[in-house]
C-alpha cells in the first residue's frame, strides 16, 4: 500500500487563509457531469503558527450517498473498496422500506487499468470515487474525491485515476462559509503534485512573498519542484 504524508505549516500569514485540497479529474469517459470534491479543507491562522497534516493512501472505494424520498424514510449510504482493474455493480433491493442500496463484490477484468461502477438500480443515482481512510480498521471511512451526479440507469462510471493533488488558497473571513463538501471552483491552484512521485513524508511551508500580495510555498522534500510557486492573493 502506497502511503504519503503531507505536513503544511504557516507562520504569521497576516490573513486567515483557507486551503482546499482536491484531486485533478481524469479525462472525461462518460456524458454525465463530473465534479472534483474537496478532499481536505482547513484554515491557517493570520497570526502565530498553523500546522495541517494529511495522509493519503492508494486504497480506493466507490460510494453512493444516503438518499430519501421523504423526511422519515432514508436509504443508508453504501461503499465498497475497489482495486485498479476491478468492476462493481450498484444495485437496489425493494423488499425493504426504504430501499437498500449496495455494491456487489468487485470482480477483476483482465487487462483493465481502470476502476468501474455500473448503475443497475433502475434509476439515476449519484456515485463518488473516494480514498479510504484507516483501511481495514473499525474506523474505516471513505473520503470522496470525484463525484458523478445523476448517473443514468445502465450507465457506468469509469475512472483511470492518477493521484495529482491540487492545493487551492482562498481568503475567508468565516471558515463556515466553505462547507466540507464544497465543489472546488475553477480558479488556479497554488500547488499541484503527483503524490506517487513524492517521498513518504513531505513538508510544505505556506507564506507571503516580500510584497505581501502573493502566495508562496516552499517544499522541503527533495522530490518537490525546486522553484517556488506564486499566485496573487484573492
């Protein structure tokens, strides 16, 4: 299992700065909408020292969120871990009220280099591809990284995923303005990294430039780009 740890740090930024971490979507493979989901969100303090540690593993999972036809009856969400080269079917059981959604056990597809989820529920559903946190433990959860809305019955989500992480920076007076499931906007990232090309641990310093008008990062990992990256303050 590949594991990468990123440690962000800032000192006296002068402004509260929200960092949004998301993964770059792969090339389109289907007609339904695809949106990058915010994988991790934090706000670095304007004063003093702020630290932000994140851990990524290469363990993927497909998930379907809980849904409801009314306030009382809510179908539970479901997910299944999946490996590259495997496919799974999302199905629904109507012998229960509310209906029960579940993924079939993934099966390998010879020669495949993608992960695939097929909608066999009879109606459009939302499907997400995510990264497993604490895989194999009692605390195992899925953090969505790519979201596919209203996938039609009989259609498939097919993803050839490369872990290219994008870091966005946004000035926010109130962190609550940006919910955890916020869709990342199309503004340019201050940093973009292929996690597979990094070492096990990477330190990243976020600061202002000498004019106070641009972001600047400095990576202390030898596999990070050697240059600093600057973006205008928003």
